[in-house]
């Protein structure tokens, strides 16, 4: 396993700037999640590290050596693609063995058999080994695809939204499984997703991307509590942070503040400004209140067994607000 | 995996469609059946009018196709009794078999040239199609158009220049010359058809193979080729059919050593003019390899024709 370092990496496709001047260090053994909406440059970053794209400028180092001019095979990275990309003409077993049989690894067949069995057990697919790759369900395909990366012992694992096409239960199971595998192998892992729950639960570090730029890099907790911009603040947290005009709830704003960010759990009930209850969502473990304060929507959490109903009025006050200027940058 | 139509067609429309298919099959198969029947007729039955559908079958046509015969005197015939069943058939015309005909040789030429040029077309076509499909090639569209443009005039229009060129290069009447010629005609079809098939194969498969530790070329033959099998099979059939049936260039450029079956078969002379049963027998045998090749690749062919529609 090794450290991965991007310095000043840029990549454009025709007129689209996919990645702009990116500096990113993925520490050895870290589970780094790149978070951002579609088109933020997450997948391009992954492909640049894998060697499937060549950067226009900048340098990429894996384990201290520059790999910018190396082929994907020479970089010794493993990648899980979003669309599985299992080799359809091969059995599951041959799919898993494929990287081990490569001219670079040339693993002896008995060791291949052992490793394939091991990975199949971890991913709960040993009974599917002799199926054709096309005779699997979506979840099984994705597990085989992850397995094809895990049979190897590469410098770094790259995963491109590997769980996005799975159903909720399987996704939750595999999240735990991936985290366990990461801990067990002490692997360096770069994981791309737009799912903030995956980011929060699995990452040692999260990098938030916006239109090709890395806007913040830190632990999930740090990014959640100290977002550097309004954009980053809105990427993490469910329900999303409330971004309101300064002064709406009567907080003390520093000079230059334009917007105030309030997490739903940071709204105190019982005193302060009047807010009208628009909707009450009972989710079982929590209840969300959709409020209206002078024409602005505010979402907050309340007691799961609340007796509040739509149309009633309550008082709310801010707690630990964060402030952003007109450009969306944090004011501290 | 597969799509099903929401509503079954009605019984009546199925009958209608079925009858149309049968009718069409009958029309296209009558000449074929007639050729096959003629191969088993005697020369007089073959040219009788009205045409005979019921007749006494004989292997005369096949014997004449494969042998050379000479007419002999009665004394000679009485002194040398027939050696085998084939000999007996030719005795009716006071003839004896003196050796094999050139048909076997011509047929073998057809096999060498037909399959040789098909292999070469597919080999070069697949590599070119892959390059056009996957790499940024300067002026790719113009090159593709140029390749296609070689099909825009009838090949026979360049017969004279090719004839002269081949004579100077020493390629006239050689297997290599014919293989190169048929490959040159087929390559544009092969590149265009195969490019379509390779375009349909997602790049992710190769990218996965590249990351799994393989070179570009290894990824090509381990991952892309097996998935292009369908397209390769159907393209190969089209190439083979052209090379196998080609007549004009074969007449013009081949005579003694590399002559293929198509120019040879119509020249089989029997007693008093063309030996139609032998010609028909030759045509029947000539049909077989393409038929067998097509039947072997039938599964691929059907999938090949409906490729883009079924795959997703």
C-alpha cells in the first residue's frame, strides 16, 4: 500500500475543464472519499490516478514515484467501475482470476484458486463461482467487480461509485463490508460517491469537489462541523443545512455576513422567532418539521413522538450558527 | 436478458406471416433444388422438354465431373471388363475412365483463395476497425470514407489496369494474387461492419483489463475479440460469399494453376456440347462449403444482424 499524491493536476476535455489545478494527498492506508455532484470531476480524478487519462498539467505520485508517464498496468492500481464491467464471456471464477493471470502478476494456478475462493467467501458469492458473469443479479455483479479488485494487493484501490446501483439493504451491508476490508488490509482506498452517507460512514478523509476543484479536504466530522463554504456545508447532512438570510432568526452576525447556515439539530425550540409548521414527517427514529419563517423554508428535528400538527406556530432560535459571505465563503 | 413483446400477434397474422415466409422460401429454393436434381439426371433427361421432375436418378453427372474419359473401340472394351461402378456408367457411351478431372484441383483453389482472403480481410479489418473505434486518428472520417469509396465503383471497372499490373508483378494466375485481390475488395466491407460491432463494445471492459495488468494488445485479444466474435462471424460469411462466388476476375486473371471453381464449372464438356448434369453436380458441390460455413456460424449470424437491437 502506498501514499498517492496529486500536485497541480488539470485535465480538460475539449472545452470542459474536468479537473482544475488539483492538489490532493491520500495518506498511506487512508480511506478517502471524494464527494460531489455529477460533473464535479470525481471520476476524472480517479481515472487520472488509474492512468486511463493523461493529465494536461501536473504530476501524480504513487508511493513516492512519479507515475504520470506510466501505463495503467505499470501503476499497479486496482479499480472498481461504476458499471461493473465484468468480462461477459468469462465465468465468475475467471473474472476474479483475470488480474492474477496478467503477465505482470503471473500467479501460479493453485494460489489463484486459493485467493479466488478467499475473496468469494468474503463477498458471499462462492456458490456463484461457476456461473457466467452475465447470469448474475446486479448486486452479485457488483460484488464480483469489487472482488476482482480485492484479489490483488495493489498500491491503491480506486472505487467509482461501486454501490450506486445496489438496493438499500445490500448497499448498507457492503458499506460495512468495505470498511471491514479496509481495516483488515490496511489498504489505501480512494472512493468516489455522491452519497453523503457513504462518505460519512466509511471515510477517514473526505474531499469535496466542486466543478473540478477540491474545495475542502478533511475528516468527515471536520467537514460537517467546519465547512469552509456554503457549498461544502450543503453537501453533508441529512436533512440539509438551512441556508438563510442573515438576521432572519435574530442572531448576532459578524460584518460582511450574507447567509447563515443552521444544521437542523442546531435549532432550539421554545423561544425566539415565530415559525409556522407546514408539514410534520414522522420517520420513526426522528421527526422532521418543515417550518416557514417569513417566507423562508426551515427544516428542523423534533421529538419522535411530537404532538405538533401542521398549521400550529412554534418559536425557534439558532444555536452555533455558521456565517458565509456573499460569495459563499465561511466567515469566522 | 431479453425483451418480450407485450402482446402476442393474433393467430391470423401469424398464419399470414408464416405463409409469406414459406412462399418466399419456395421461390428462392426452386432454382437451388432444380440444380441439385439436374445433377442426378442423365444428359438427355437434363435437356428434355417439358422438363422432367420425375426421372430415373443416375450418378453419371458426378462421374463425369470428377473424371476424364476417352472413347474406345469395341475390341478394347470387350478385352477390358469394367473395373468398378463408375466405369460401368461410362461404358454406356463406349468410354473408359483414364484419370481424374481438374475439378478437384479447381475446388481446392477456391477453398485456398476463398478462405485465405476471408481470413486476411477479417484479420486486417478487425485491427483497422479497432483502431478507428478506439483511438484518435487524424482525419479518421476522411480515411473511413476513402476506405468505403473503394466500393463505389464496380470492381470490374478496374479489370484492365489490374490485369496489366498483375502481369508485371508476376501475380497473374497465382493463389497469392487472387487472395490479395479479393482481400482488397472485401476489406472496406470488413472495416465498416466490424467498426460498428466494436463501437458497441463498452470501453470499460478494456479499461478494466488495462488496470488488471494487461497491455493494450492483450486487452484487445483477451477481452475485445471474444466479444466481437458475433460481428467477426457475420462479416466473415459476407467476405467468404463474395470471394467464393467471384467470377469475372477469376476468368480474367487465372487459367492453369490458380483457377477457381466458378470459371471452371461451366466449361465441363460432355458428349456433344455442355454436360449439364456434370455442371449441375459441380454447382451442387460448390455450394456446400459456404452452406456448411453459414450453418456453423448461423447462431452468430442471426445475433450479428440484430446486434444493436438485442444487446442492451
